[in-house]
C-alpha cells in the first residue's frame, strides 16, 4: 500500500483522525470505508470481446508494453508495486510469483488471474484491469457485472460494437456509463479499408446515450509513439488517437479523486461539529427512533425559529419518519436486499427535505442551520452512492435516521 501522504495530505489527516479512535458509530465505519477508498488506486477496467485489442490498449495507455497476449487469462492487472514482478493467482487460491514481465513468463496452467507490478509512479493513483468476455451471452453478462462492480472507469474495446456487444452493455449501471468510453481499436485498418467514417456515423447516436465518448485508436502506432524513443513522439501520439483518450481518462481520474478528497473534508468537518451529538447506530434503528413526536412536546428552540419554520421542521420530521420507515421495512422484509433501490429512496428523501426547507426565509437561523445540515447529509450520501453495496445502503438509512433525530432536537428544543 502506498502511503496516504503520497496521495493527498487530507488523506493523511483522515488516517490520523481514525487512528486516534473514540469515533462514535456509525462514523467509525464511514471513515474507515472512505479511507480505504481513498488509498485504493482508481480502477480503470478495460473490457470487450475476445480479440478486441484490450491488452494492446492497456500497454498503449500506460506506456508499458509488458503484458503480452494471454487469451486464456480471464483477468490481467497492471498496477504499482515496489519491485518488478509478475503474480499469478491459481485455481486453489495460491499465488505464484515470477520475476520480470508477464509477456516473458509462462503462466501456470491453472492460473485464473495475472498481475503485473511495476515501480512506476504513474501507476500509484490508478491501475488497469483487463477483463475478457467469452463464452455464452449469459456467462459474458455475469463476467461484465463482476467487472462493473470493481470499476471506477470502464473502457470498452471493439472494432464495430455489434448488436451482441450493445446487448451486453445495455445493463451496465448508468453511473458507470457516465465514466465510460467506447474505443474502436485498430482504427488504422478501418481507415485503410475506407469504413471508419461509416462506423463512426453508425455508432455516434448510440455513444451519445451510452458512453462519455467514442475514440478511434490505432493502438500499435500509439505504443510506438509512447515507447520507441526517449521522449514521446507527439506527432504520432496525436495522429494515432491515443492522446485524446488518455487525456480524458486522466481527467476523469483527477476529477474523481478530487471529489473523494472533498468528501473526506466534509466527513471530518461534520465529525468535528457533531462528535458529541451522535447516538449509536443500534439506538437509531430501535423502534423508539421512529416514534412520532407528540404535539405537547414541541417548544420553541433557542435558534429563534418562527412559527412557519417550526411547522415546516415538524413536517420534515414526518417526511423523514415515513421514508425511514419504508427503508427499514424494505431491509427487514427482503431476502434479496436491493442496495440501489434503498440508496435511491434515501436520495429522494434528502431531495424532498432540501426542497421543503427552501420555503422559510433565508434569514431564519433555524432554517439556515438545517439547510447546512441537509447539504452535509447529501454530501455524505454521495459517499454511500460511490460504495453502492449493502453496507452503504444500510448506512444511508442510518444517516436518514440521524438527520431525523437532529430535526427532532430542533423542534422539541
């Protein structure tokens, strides 16, 4: 693992905060997951049908022609390592290590995964993962779903993006499509045959809905431009189509990491402000946490809220109580938990709450304070949406309950 300080000082600060301990639940879990995400390289998954030029594209993008061709290997990864070595995960779970490059190694017959590690600082913040699609359509669909589960950015390699490929891509989550590119590999061959303009015209409407962009690339020329001399052949690098693709991927990596750093700042600011106000997540999930507020309990808080604001805050409590109840019923009654549906429900609840709190005067201190709380909650929810798992969904419900408790405190005084 690379030291967090080599990524960003904010990550180092988060690490120090977590090391101190005594962080109330559920923020201890949230912080640990956020730190794990921030110290993990951005995963650039390169996928597509067999023979679509995935390995060559990774070698071009990384300027590291070290992978070679291994059609039987389901997964190949290029990542940072302190030393040059090739690792093979075998069917029984054991790992075989070899010195040198994957392209020069003979893999074990039962290898199911290969990993090339290089002491290249350009790989500290991101790693490339090649996942090939082969077999029946259903098997390829399962493989693609597994690939999407680990991906931050997806690059689909193809020469034509035919109907079968389109069918496979259709079920990719929208949040990943927003960070995905379609690459027409071996574009120089299509150009020589005079079919490249036609292919681009045919795919353009599809790309507009399904990808961030379409990039025709002559990968072999790109590798030559990157590696044939001491410096990059800029003319060839531009003409082969590699430079705009790599520039976009790097931009996506930087934007994503910057957003993660912002979430870390929000997390630490919220933790500092609220450290003494949290209750345990188990208490939040208890039946009393959803008990309605009796009218006689309400009294004017110290924030100086007017009658309209008090009424709206009470309405907001009811809104969150209703939504949290629905979410908890879903968690309790479902044998097959749908994290995306729960996250979507929590997102809608925060959006409705934000809209409701826009009604009071901008000068009302109680309403202003709650608007800030809701904004912080929405930013925390973005972290859970990034995780997109069962734990993230349950923590989103906990966040909803925490927001409800804070509203109760403001209404009840």
